[in-house]
C-alpha cells in the first residue's frame, strides 16, 4: 500500500515538494494539500492532487504531514489538528525557520514524531539543499520518509543537534541570496568599468551557474577549486587580495551569525515561552 503525504501550505515550497514527489513517481492521488488560496488549489488539482481548504481534511490518514507555513502562524495552524493527529499518528515534518521541536510537539499532541528541516529556494528547480534534524528516538522509517520527501527536490544532510538547523538556515536557507547579491555587485562593478549592463549581467549569471556546477560535479574541495582558478601573479589573485584586504571572511562570518541569531529570535517570538 502506497504511503500518503499531506502538506499544509501549497505555496512555493509546498508546491515544489509536491511536484518533486510526483516527478519521482509518487502517485498524485496519494498527495493532499491544505491551502486557503483557491487559485493555488486549482493549480495543484491540475496535477491530480487533492487540494482542500480544510487542513484537518487534508491531513486525515496521512503518513507524513509537511508543515509549509510561516513561523508566525505555526501554533494557530497546528493546534486545531491535534485531534486528527491522535487518530492516526503521522510524522510531522516542519520546514519553518526557528520554531523548535518542543513547541511543535506541544501543538501536535503527545506521541507525534517531529522532524525539522530547512530547505532552500532552489528546490523550485529541483536543485535544493536541505538540512534536517530528528530528535533521539525518532524511528528509522520516519527519518527515511522525511528524507525521501525533501530528497525529491535536491540534496539532504542530517545535522546532529537541533540548534544547528539555525546555522543551516543561515548557510543554505538564506545562502542563495548571498550568491545573487555577489553576482549583482559583480555585474554593477563591470558596468561601472564601462561594460554594457545586459552583457555584464549575463556573464555574471552564467559565471554563478558554471561555478556552482563545477563545485557540484567535482569532489567538493572548494579550496582546491579556488586555487586552480587563482594563478600566481594573475588577475584573480589581485581580486582575491582585494577581498582579503576588505576582510571578506569577517564580513561573511558576521552575516551568517546575524542570520543564525535571527532564527533563534524567531523561536523566542513565535514559539512558546519556557520551552
């Protein structure tokens, strides 16, 4: 008997996961989505998925429930579903930033296994990167089911402690924006040096894509890859020295620290005090 997956929220990330699972061979009839937006429900229904305006109806009978809503509404979304979860206990997979497992479990009710994950926006192009955490005692089938769902849209990595999900959020969750910003600044700088802006933008985008592909298709040794491009006494070395002089390493570390701290603030703001 095929497993059933339910999603609460059919927006960008929820929709990407649904499409990824269907592409991997998951029967669309075994997928359901709770979504308040009628237009999004129509899009999902065209895929053969059950799209419902009632979350309780959407999650009933599911083996896994993916919670793809904003941290601000997690409690209000999950608390009304505790009775449904008690009837058939699914594994709940949360992709909300910041909100802790203890809070999620308190909203879902006793005995509901919870896994936290942080995917990123390239999941929309089946090139996502997701960090995952499951507390001790989570069964291997539950871990595998959660990893299979997120693995439908990219790479998954387990971390050994829940607090590291905040670091994952800072690294890969927010990370695409950092690379887009760098590419944007490179294109702007080239335009400032006299290049036509559309050509500068095209070269920056393709360089971003090509560098990522080299790193993904190779052995992942970023230091070696950088060294191979940086000829001694050449133009790349001059640019890297300018980065070093501007303390780029310190700037990047500060940026990731700020994003990590913000994830922890979300837990304090939208979780339950004392948990």
